[in-house]
C-alpha cells in the first residue's frame, strides 16, 4: 500500500454477510479513510418508512419521507435518524426483512446515491454496498466484489446478531439473506452486480485479517 493520490475511493460490493463492512472498517482505519456504510443508509430510510407506516408502493409518502428524514452518522459511525440513535433498530429483524423492497425504489436510490457521491467527492472514502463500483463511483480507484458461501454468511451474521443482542434464529437469517440477495440482484435500478473491473474475492475460507490483507495488498501506487 503506497498511494500518492490525495483523494481515493475504494468500492467494496457484494451480497449480504460477506464481511464487507467489517473489512471496510479495518481498512478505513489502517489507511486513514472515511468509512461509509451505504447499507445503513438504506436501512435508515426503511426504518423511518416502517415507523411512519409508509409502504414501498406509496410514492407520495416516500417522496415526503425522503425530504423530511435527516440521517447522519455520529463520530462512532452509528446512525442517527432525525437526531435519535437508531443503530440497533436498523440491524433488527423487521428492517432486515423489509430493506430490499425499499432499496429497490428508484427515488430512494437517487437521493441516497447523491448523498454518497457528495461525501465521497469531499474526502477519501471506502464505501461498502451493492452498487458502489457500478453506479455510485464507476470510476473508483479500487473495486472489490466479495462472495461467500451462504451457510458461512448466515453463521457469521448469526454470531454478529448475538453479540449485538439482536434476536434472530440462524434459519431466519439464512432465509433473509437468500431473499435479500434475490431482490437486490433482480431490481431494475442499480442491481447488485460485480463491476467488470472489480476484483472478486471469495471470503468463504478467509479470516477477516486475511481478507483485509488481500485488499490492502492491491491498494498500491496510483500516480
Ligand atoms: O449491507 P447491508 O446488509 O446492511 O444492506 C442492507 C440492504 O440495503 C441490502 O439488502 C440492499 C440495500 N443496499 C443497496 O441496495 N445498495 C447499497 N449500496 C447498499 C445496501
């Protein structure tokens, strides 16, 4: 790792539970980059919509919600929705089950994409998501696409939920990951897809340290 450019963007995409966010957080610290968890943004809008009782097909309701909802990250990268800490709520079962239908709404994607670009244009960032290398920053300096076997992903997510005190069974998690991947990959706007120039990394057999190293080894000189 030895980049000279003053501004860099690293895109990490892939299905749910492939270790994108854990990996990105460590790399952000190591390389002194801002970490942007774009999934948390989609989760936040989903939480706000569920709280207001706005369904994904309610176009007027969603437009108003997008205008009136203030989402920001605190210094610990935890999400605040209209000034209230909602980190735990956005990771829970209800939001996890509904986030993909809300994420498929073109207006939601357009507002969040714009915001992600604003942040990324202002500072060097590592972003994780589904469409970072294909849509949000197609000219990113480095693009990675993580894949992992479903059983391993479910087991990892299960342990993560247990650590955070979120109640979800292994079976529910596996079903949820499968369903989200299906919706995320098949939506018309910005589907989950590997960018042609992204480096694919299968993390099934890798520890977090190993996947971090694989990425950091590739983040080298950019004139
Ligand atoms: O990364 P995550 O599991 O927290 O993401 C939650 C959902 O958000 C995911 O199932 C689809 C959506 N998402 C998206 O559509 N585009 C992104 N760039 C990031 C997440």
